[in-house]
């Protein structure tokens, strides 16, 4: 059964098609679908994907992050939004923030894609002294020493 032109131009179909294209690796065409869908009827899920791809493919990092963060504010219980923002932040070399978002996505709803990203990025161990920042020299050098001695 063939779809008529109106169905193929609906925001729902465009967003769904964008997700299919993204899964197949065609990010530019997926971005085009999300843009069209978002222009017709902005929705949170489309905004999240649009933000990720705007940052990655167009290099508009701030705009992409803003779109993803807005999606999280509107629907904080959807792990896809955290995953998309995490992917974008990883691509712009903000790995620790990306890992934190992926862990948050996993706590909301575990999924194979999130687990795969966490494995690939490497989940960080807790700091030796959790009341200090990770970058604090005491945490860094104590952690390195413990690792070298095989205690961590």
C-alpha cells in the first residue's frame, strides 16, 4: 500500500524517517528530515535529534546543545534526550559531561545503545576523595598511585 504525499509530509513521518536514516548512518539526510519535521510541528523528540545533528553536522555546537537541553527540560524522563546530548558533547571533546549524561540515561531506562556508548567511552571510577573535584591534584595523583600499585 503506497503512502500518499500528505502522509510523507507529516511531521510524524518525517521524524520517523529521520530516525531510520540516522540508524543507517545517513546523518545529513536524517538532519534534513528532522529540520522539516520541526518546522511543521516542533516536538520534543525531534528537537533532541535536531540538536544533536545540528551540532555534529553543521558545527553549530551552541545551538545544538541549546536544542538538546530544551528537550531535556521539556521531557526529563526520556533517556533519548540525554543520549543525544551526550553524543554531541562527546563529539566536541567534552567526554566527562557526555559520560555523566549517558549514565543518567541508563538510570532512567537501560538500553543496549546507551550501554554500548558507555562501554566505548569508558565509565570512570569514583574519585578517591569524592568531596574534591576530579581535577584536584590530590584526587588525580592518589588515583594514579593506587592504580599503579594495583589497588584500584
